[in-house]
């Protein structure tokens, strides 16, 4: 079964409150087997619009990645994130 990956490009507007999002999202990530491959770090812009924070999270399957996002646990966190950051997010199936 192919793994699933969250890819998120984020601009944080309120760094202190973003910590609340991280804490609120943790239970969903643990429940759905999230494995962080990239979270922040140095970015080298090559083409297009680049946000300052980029995150790649691996899940056991594409469905697990989608289910995590849609879970009640994550939706609580998402509301916090949407108040304090702008993001482009997607789920990509691995090969």
C-alpha cells in the first residue's frame, strides 16, 4: 500500500498562538501514525511562490492522511491554525 503525504506551505502570522495549534494537532498526528519528514528549516526558493515554513508529513496510507485531516481531533487544531497562519495544504499519494 502506498503511503500518503501531507505537504503544507505555511506563513505564520502569530508565532505564539501557532504553538497552540501544534499542541492541539498532536493527538490527531499520533492517532493516524504521522511521521514528520520536514518541518520548517532552511528553504531555497527555486521557482514560484514560496512560503517561509514547509512541512512534509508521512502517513501509513493516502487514506490515513486524509482521515487525519478530516478527524474531529485535527479539525479543532485546524481552526486554531486558520486563525494564526495562512497555508496551502494537500495530500499526495506516495510511489
